């Protein structure tokens, strides 16, 4: 071995720094890692399917493969419920919150995948025939005529799911960064694949990518500073380093801030929320549903793990910041949402406001109590299901040129198709947190946790913001049901089996959790705390 | 505590000052004789390929080539430290071997995809 | 009331686990509910056989009820309480909604009344509604009612009781407005709904107060802790329960909806607005006996409400020419008796419930008789257009006549047993209040005899005052036989229940028992009652039997005019509740508009303005987003460093 190679190896691989020590077999708990392995494996298989299966059969193969993989992963998560294990040499923590969030992510991903499969394979698909074609070009028309279908959306979505599963489980910063990128990169691509309003979609993808790369840079910079302070990227080591030093070091503070920025970006908290409305609006609606539900769930898991496990010792420092971010996020989501005229943008601001409500519980944490953690977990489940359902309905209301997203087109929808409008109204009530929906208990849980954690001002702002958001939800209900329908209103697509299944899952979960929330609250209570 | 930032501040100033100095000094000292070649994009001294002016685009082939290059480049970089660890006696040989096979297979799956879908055909 | 009685009332709590037939208690409720669902969802496809299913459901429940009753009788008295635990619905924390059904002597009595009388009225309706296009819907609503009413009486907790309470309210609303093409029916339905809202409000507050005080809804927990709870709280709960009972049972001051409720089809009036639903208030008070036992104030309020209503209803009944409205006023008055009885505490619970049961029979019979008359007279309801119908409708005449004798308390018939018992119990209470209550009840007897004789004479005797196209005829068999069975009940039920204190002993584990429940018809009170009853009949005979009945209501004095207008119940509502309510509303609207709305609108405008201003910050330029993010990052880092200090 040449000295040069040894030098490079030493720089890249700390374990190999001394050529005389042997490389030990790392400990990997394959059972605990199974959900991630399954989803990652299925995604890779999906790439092979793209390579070898003939075009006509790819769609069905991919659908079966992806849904089967998700179901298998769900089974793996459920069978793992008793596992509380830090594995992969401390890189991955499979504990209660991880399993709970992985289960939730998989559940909403199944819903989202039903929508994706529905809209990818339909004759009037929502995905571009050939994403590389210039919008409006002859090549594009040729691709459309040829009936091309981008079945690559399935492996891409599955890679994103794999990232979402890894992200909250990561127990060191490097693994977390890998999870972050694995979940983000496919989403950047997917966001740009809309079939209609392609320029808007591509613009959204580019914006998402640029801002996402920007936030990733924050993460990496923060990681470097934290490493500089603690000499390690493992959460346990960071926590130890924090507990052993009494004086504050700006290095770790700035590092924490930069890490936090990247995570708050992912869960669309203000002032890093800018991408959210543009991307939600531009992306194909099934993808919007997927990332609105999945990304937020995974990002909250990761944020809580970073804050509670690694930086629990600094909670007196980050709590006021989370307070501030929560307040700004709630205000932005509530206030700017009022003047939105596009239903997807409106739901984007709604999603920002929900991030704020969730942050109140994170900000209300008194380290050592489990209430705020479990309330966030419950909220994420409730929010995930209602989001999938609401976007599924958005997909159904269509004009000649695709979805009719402008709210003026939704006027009088309740007269035209009372069932669809009724279900949408139900989801809006859930977003607003009114009975008999899961939204009520979710809000009650996070506000209660925040209040008991001493964040009463946050709760007051949360209440006011809820009232403002309720205003714009109710406004949609009013215009759907109490105004005369337009003469040339949009048509409502008869939902296929897939979309119906996704809507039914959403309605059922929202209603059942609205009537009997206790079992899930108990489950969330059992899932916490984070393994340190 | 604040004093520990003085070197950083100094470095910022130095960097910014150098940038400003270079631009101004270049303008002041250098001769300015423009011709068509100087306006062209610099492509390692060869004739520049057609530029995307007026709605044209780079052929996506370049992008593919670049991507494939990066894929194999990273793979090779990864192989070096692996080889160092593998060469040691008494280590987790089987584990390391399997891991690398998995890594290479995964990379090759992407390669196979590109190949099967015609990404390697120049035209 | 004695200490022993109190103690007896508290012994209802031990509850056996369900075994055998009792584990099927839930079926009682579910059978009619299923049938209602089938009929409502099945749509027109079920038109041809819908009414048969509609009849079969309450009959099935009745049979099951009989089986349960037989089982219950077979147990020793102290073990006659069975809880059918289905599941417990935990919302959050200890806020639980137990879905349990409880079979005990009180609830089984109601089950038999509801399903028994209910089945007869369902059978009757097959004939009565034969030509109505909405017959299937009618049966669906009726089954819904039966189901909700059974839930109400079988619930072992106040929350489920409240669900049943609202359910019967809904069914009542739907059935009063059954002929919704008639504006009067719509108005009446709305009126019943609104007035009942007031009562429901009281009941819901009572239930919430219970949960706040005892942390539970179940009868067992609430009653178990009732004795040790704060006295003022218990009085408040009692009075709120009374408010609920007043609305549901049409007691003063929430009585005004019952007369108008006669807009519904007559079987509805018979089942819901005479025999069962309107007596739910009495059930509520009797069921809540342990609560009322500890609060004499609330009990006094119950007796006063009962006494006032029994006179109030009776006076209205004397002036009504509409046969159904006269009967409705009579219902109000009779429920007043029951209220008076249950307000007396353990001395009266058994009598109140016994009167409720006998009343269920004879009043249902009277209403079905009235329906039969209307059926034969082209839906005419004005008694001044009847007369001499006895000859043409012998069966109706005979059954109606027996019901008439029962309600006025003719010796030997059921009303005699149960009503005399109440009057006696009232006097027995002692003191001025006992004397006043007893006398009110006695005056009620005169008035009852008077107005019922009047109805009888105007309808079945005298000369014909029919409309030209009237061709009175006896009703079909399917309507006749329910009337006959009800008439038999009107005659014999009182004897069965009261003699030998059978019913009082049966109920004793639930509501407690007075020390003296023996029936003494030949006492002073009994003879007095008989005499005043004869006086009432005599006056009515002189007025309506001897003289011609004018076809148009004659000009009359102010009292009669007032009585014709429900003793100005509506005017009272209007001037006491509506007007001040309107002023209050206007005042509130004013403040709301100026103050709260001003603030809210200002806030909304502020939010809207802020929103549109901030909206512009979202420029769509990724460079400005990145800049904003960078700015945010700088602020965040700076803030963290500052916090660090």
C-alpha cells in the first residue's frame, strides 16, 4: 500500500487511520432496519423494472411493486414495535418515535402512492409524457401522441419514502444529511413533472431545488461547526460534550442554529417557508399531497430528535427561538392564507400554519416530560391523513385543461356534487380543528402540551391563528355550499378505485380519530420518549 | 470571547479586499483588446460548441456524459479507502466484500437503466 | 318521606352482570333502528312491504321485552337490575360514553308500554295511513322513534339518555311535520323543535353539571354520590332536569307546543304526544329519584309545575272544539298529575308511573278513537261538525267510551285506581302545600269529567251536524282491533297495578317506597273525588246533552276565549319570552355590531390588509426568497447568540 493511498484513506475514513488496527464488523440490527431496507430495495428494483420490463407493463408492475413494498414495510414496522435499539454503530436509532413516524410516513405514502398511481396511469395523466421535452414544442406533442408515461415516478417516490424513513431515524448528523438528501432529491424532480402548466411546474422544481440546496448548505455548515465543537457528529457525543462544558461556546450555538434552519426549511416554518406555496402550486397534485404529508412528518421527527436528543442540554437556548419561529410561522400561515385565491396555494399556507401549531408543542417541551412529544406524534398522524384526503379531492375538480384550482371555480360546487364538496368541507373542518374530526384533538393535544410546558403566550397566538385559519376554511365551505354555481362550472371527475381508496382512508382516519382519539393518543404516549 | 473572532473578521476583510483589488487592478493595468474569440465561451481551447442563444439548448447528451462521469468518479474514490481497509489482515473481510459488491451493484443498476433506455446512444 | 324510603331508593345501585336473555337487551333498541334504516335507505324499493317491516320491528321488540320481563319477575326483588354492557366509548381522559343498557323494574315497565302500545299503534297505522303516499317514510320515522325512546329508558347513564332524548325529539319533529306541504304542520314542527331546545338546554346543562360534580355520567356513580354532594348543586341539577322535563312533557311554562303538535298524523299523536314521548319528563324525574330525594326545593318545584299544568291543561280542554286539541290539552293535564305525583318523592313515584302506564293505554285508545272518527269523517276535527256518531261507529264508540270512563276516573276502571292514588298521596303529604296540591288535583277531576263528557257528547250523541259530504263509517279491522285491545287495557290495567300494591312493590328497588301504599277508595278523599267527578259530568250533560250544540262556537266570556286560545300560552310566550328576547337580541345586536363586530371587522380588515401587503412579499423570485432566507438565518443566529448572552 502506498503512503499516498493510506493518507487519503486516513483522511476519509477515521477508522482506517492506523493501518495496523483491523476493521471490525459493524453491528447492524437488520430487523430494526428492515423497513428502510425494504423500501430502498423496492426503489432500486423499480429502476430495474424501468430498464427491463416492456413499456406497456411497467405501470402495473411498478404500482404492484411499490404498494407491495410499502405494505411489507408497514408489516415490518408493526412487527418491530417492541424494538428500542440504537444500531448501525450508533448511526440509526430505531426507537418509539422512529417507529411511530415511520409507520405514519408509510401510511400516508400508501395514500399518496394510490393517488400517484391513479394520476400517472390515467389517460389524462397528471404527469408529463416526457419531462425533458420543451413545453409547447413539437417534441412534446409527439410524446403525448405516442402515449409516453413516466413510470419513473414510482421509483423516485419510493426513494423519497426511503429518505423519509431514514431522516427521523438518523442518530448522527451525517446519516441525517443522507436521509435529507435522499428524501429531497427525488422530490425536486417529481415537482417538475406536471403535464399541464408545465412552465409553472418546472419553475417550482427549480425553485425547490435551489432553495433546498441552499438549506442543505446551511445543514452542512452547521454540521461542520458542531463537529468542531464536539469532535463528533453522533448525537450522543454531542449531548455528552454539551453536558461536560458549562460555558457557552458560540461554535455550537451557531452550529445548532444552522442545523435548525435546514430542518425548519423542510417543515416549511417561517421565515424559511418561501418555497412552500410556489412548489405546492406548481407540483403535480399527487406529489404535492405526498410531500405535504410525508416531508413534514419526517422533518418533525428529525427536528425533535436533533433538539431533544443531541441538543437537549441547550433547551434553554433554543426554546425561545422555537417560540419565535412558531409565532412567525403561525402568523404567516394564517394571515397570508386569507387572501389566497388558488386552492393549492391556500392549502400550502394552511400547511405552514399547521407547522406553526406543531412547533408550539416542540417549543413547549420541558425536557423530561413526554406529553409534547406524543402530542406532536398524534398531530402528525391526523394532519397526514387529512392532507392526503384534501389533495385527493383537489385532483378531482377539473376543467378542460386540468385541475380547476382557482377558488372562483369552486363556487357552488356543493350543489353540483354534494358528496365531493361535503368530503372536502369535512377535511376543511378537520384543518380548522372542529369536531367531530381528528383536527380537534390534535390541536387540543399540542396546545395542552405547550401550555403545560409553560408556553402560554404561544397558545394564545395559536388560538388566534386558528381562528384566522378557520375563517379561510369556512369561506371555502360557504362558497361551495351557499353560493350559486357558475354556469360553466368545472366537472368533477368520477373517482377511480385508487382515488376513492385514498379519500376513504383519509375520511375514515380523520373521523375515527375525531371520535375515538384515545387509542392513538395512548399509542403515541407509549412511543415516546426518544432513545438517547 | 469576542476577540476570538478577530481573525475571522480579518479573513473576511482580506478576502473581500482581494476581490475588489483584483477587479479594479485588472481594469487599470491590463490592456483591453476585444475580438470575437475573446467573447466566446472558453472550452479548453477548442472551437466552442453552439451556444444556447435565442432559445437553443445544450444537447442533453453532455449532461448524461457528465453525470456518468461523476457516478464512476465517486465510485472510484470510494474504492480506494475500501481497498485500504480490505487489505488489512483479520478484519471483517466477508462483510467488507459483500458491502462493496452491494455498492457496485447499486451503482450498476443505475448504469443499466441508462444503457437500456438508450442514454448511451449518442444520437 | 321517611328515612327508610330514602334508604330504599339508594339500594337500586347493585347491578347484576348480564346473563341469558339480558345480554340481548341491546336488541330492543337495535331492531327498530335497523328497520328504520332499511326503510329510509331502501327508498321506493321498500314501498310495497315497508309497512309490514315497520310493524314487525316493534312487535319483535315487544316479544323480547316480554321475555325479559318474565325473566326479571323470576328474580328476587333485590336482584332485579341487569346491566347489558356493550362497550365504553372513551373520548379523552375519563370522558367516557358507556354504551350500556340497563334492565330494571322501571325501565322494563317503559319498555313494555313503548313496544306494546307502540305495536298496537303501528298496526293501526297500517290502516290509517293506507292511502298516504308517504307511508313507508312514516313507518321509518315511527320505528326511529321507538328505537330512540327505548334508548332513552334503557340507558344506564345520562349521556346515552340524552342521546335518546334528542332522538325522540328528532322523531317528534319529523312526524309533526310529516305533512310538510301544509304550512301549519311546518310551523308546528318548528315550534315543537324550538320549545324543546329550551328544555334540552336545561337537560344538557344538568348532565354537564353532573359530570363536573361527579366525574361520571352513569346512574350508579351519580346516584351513589348524590347524598354526599353539595346541596345547592343537587338543587341546581334537579331544577335543570325539571326544565328539560317541562319541555319534553309539555308542562307549564313550556307547554305551548303540544296543541300544535296535533298537526301530525293521529297515530303520532297517540304514540308520541300522548302515550310515550311526552311522559319522558316524568320518567326523567322518577329515574333521577336519588337526586330529587335530597333536594326538597326541586321536588317542590316539580309538584308546583305539575299542579299548575294539570289545571291549566284541563281548563284549555274545556274550551277546545278540535277533538285532537281537546285530547292534547287533556294529555297535558294528565301529565300534570304524574308530575305532581313524582314530585311528592317516594310517596308518589310508583303512583305517578302507574298513572303514566294506564294513561298510556286509555289516552292512546282515545286518540285512536279520534283518529277513527276523523277517518270516517273526511279528516274533520271540529266536534261541532260531529254528533250522533255512536250509531254509525259502534266499535269506535264503545272503545272510546271505555277510555272516557277510564280517564275521568270512573270507579273500577284503570284511571280510578291510579288517579285517586295520586290525589290521596298529595293530601297525605300534609301541611298547607299538601292541602293545596290535593285540592288542585281534586279541581282537576271536576274539569276532566267536564271536558271529557263534553267531547263524548259532542261526538257520539245528539243530532248530526255533519258536513254535507260526510258518510261516517266504521274503520277497517286493522284499525279496530288495536282500539279494542287498548280499551281492555284501559279497563283492567289499573286493577292489575294498584291493587295489593303490586306495582309499587315492583318499582320499590328503583324509586323507593312509601310506607303506606294500600289503596283506600272508600276513604274521605275517594268519596269526595267520586262526588266531584259526578258534578263535572252533570254540568257537561246540562250544557251539551240537554241543549243543542251550535255548529259555530258561540260568543263567550273572557275566560273561555282565553282557554280557546290555549290560555294565551302563545301570547304569554310572545310577551314574556319573545318580546323581551327580541329587545335583548336587538340590544345585543347593537352592541355586537358596534362593539364586538367593530372589533372583529376591524381585526378582519387588519388581517386582510396585512395579508394582501404580505402577500406581495411572495414575489415569485427565487433570488428574493433566498435573500429572505438568508436574512432569517442571520436573525436566527443573532437571536440565539443574544439569548446565550
